[in-house]
């Protein structure tokens, strides 16, 4: 069985595309396209030529929060990554420590009862691990208005492969909408980052449609590749109708990002019909589970250990994903949230037909 080799450090995208040269915009990234094991190379603005009228793009409207805040635990400086707000008012958080280079590294020795002083007069107390036996993410109770504190003192989460801090606007996609309760994603739903308003307009003019959904993503630490934990999502009735109509016709359902896949598949019944839904989802999309609705996927390039690759294999199959990643490495594509993107489309041929929401 083939294994995707480790990604060289030099292939990490260190700054956003628009900062790599004069006159560039967010869409100045490369686009790897897979149809089965056939791989072609494109630029992202060519997306409209690769899709067809009637295709439906499912997009995540979750805004990105300034979720990283400096604090102090005893005499030690720490950085708190606020991940997910629970129904009981607690927050899932990750404690990290400064690495001396402007970013952070994983912090060991965290235990229940750990207190963190936050900006102003706030205080955070860790209560229990998010999952039994886990050490990275903890349920914690904080004084006061956490979202207000993040707006006043927070900054976007970033990891050591990036070059410098960026304003929050860099981490917002063109589809981001304010949530009524102020909630959002700890880390950007980055597959949608290359879209510009101009490209969206072009796609609509070519006959493609957009179906908005929401999934607030939590913290996915750069050092850990756990399966995704429960996240809050919403699939509106109007979007469910658009998805079902596309599936009933000739259109393909293309999810923009693994977060959009998780939201849509969480709202789909065993019959493949999508119904309006909201709440928490603990769905993990694997090749064994498969997908019921999604025909294609636009996503970033993921580390070999990342659980996201299981979702890609559920959509495209292992052979197709391995082939695409071999080409991405050979072609020196850039990884991570500011990097290049990968479009997975169904194979095309005289015997292509839809089966349980997929094209075979």
C-alpha cells in the first residue's frame, strides 16, 4: 500500500498569496485537479472553466475569530487558543507556550485546576479534558464575556510555518457572515480563501450556484492529528432544497472545504436527502462510511497524518488521493491555509452515473 511522503518544510505557504508580489489577489494560487487518477494543473481563476452550468458549490459562512490570547499561568507566559463554546458556557481551549519566534508550541503538563489570568481581570480555570485521556484540549470556565475579550485582545491563531502575524481580515473568506450570537471558527475554513467577489460573480454568470452552510471549526493543532471532535453546524432549509435539486438534476454537488462536507453529510439521511438541520455533529467521514451527497471537493493540501485525508479518500478513493499528492509534491505545490488548492471531481466517461449521491 502506497503512503504519501512527508511534506518538505519548504513547501509551507508562509504568507498569503496577495503578499507574494505586486498586483496579486487572493486567487493567485495554483489549482490541482483530480478526476480519478488523472491529474491536471491549473490556476485558481480557471475554476469556472473546470466546472459546468448547474454545479452547486456548498460554502461555509462561518467567520474566523481572533481566537488566540496571551495569558499567564503562575509565573509562566502562556497563549490560550479558544476553540469551541459549549452549551453550558464553558469553552474548549488549548494552552500553548511562546516559542521565542513569535509563534507557539504545544505545552505539556496541563492538568485540571490550572488557572490562567487573561487580559483585563479575566480568569480561566481548566476543568476536564475534552475527551477521555486527552491532554491537548480542555473544557474550561472563563470569567466574563469571552467573545468581547477576543474582540478586544485576541489575534488570529497562527503556527510556526507562517512568517508573521496577520490582521484578522486576512483570515476571513469572501463567504464569511457574522453569526447572530457572535460565534465563529477558531481557525479559518481555508479552502474558500482563494475566492474573490469577482470570481464568485463569474461563476454565477456561468450558471453555477452557491449553497451556504455553517460549521464553526475548532482548533486543529499543528502537532496533533486527532479525529475531528464535535462541532456546531447549520444547514438552512433553502440550502437543503438547492442541494436536493442539484442531485435530482444534472448538477454536481461540490463542497468547498472539508467543513462543508461535514455539515452537509451530517444533514443527509440514509436516502441521501438533505434536510434542514442544526446543532452539534460528531460525524467523521471515512472511506468506510462514505459520502451520501457530495460529488466533488475543493480543499487545501493536508499533511499525511491529517484526518482530513480520510475524507478525501471517502470522496475520491485512496488511489486518486495518492496520485494527486504525488503530483503536488512533484510540482512543488504549497501547503497549509495560505497555500494552493486541490479540486476533486468525479471521473468522466461514457459509463458515468450517479450512485447514492456519488458519480462512479
